[in-house]
């Protein structure tokens, strides 16, 4: 994140969330790349619409899954995908 402007993560236009029956797993498809999603990865990425901030994504997931350690997990997941070029 840069300065005071909150990051509003979004998938690139070329990215697709799909269920891969061969792998029996949810995947994020990008040109020349497949990212296998584990746990709630799909739910997190589904909220990354370029409108919600990271804090809003965390708040929504925390409300839906209060039993999990959502904030740290979500933030590190999104940061990792951003560094790898999977999110904008």
C-alpha cells in the first residue's frame, strides 16, 4: 500500500476463478499460470472487486467466519498474491 490511499485489490481482467475437477481444487487461472487455492482462498478473492479495501474484505470475512483468525491470514494472503502479480 502506498501513502494514505487504501489498496482496493482486484483480479486482473484476464484472471478467472474456477473449480478444477482434475485437481479437485479451486484455482485462480492467469495467463500461463495456475494458482491452487486452499481453504477460503476463493471467498477472499471473490471479495476483491477493486471497490472494497483490504480492511473491508477483512471485516466482511470476520463477520462471516468469526471463529477463524481472519485479519492476519487474509492480509498476508493478499500481500503475497500482490507481490506475485496475481492482484492489482
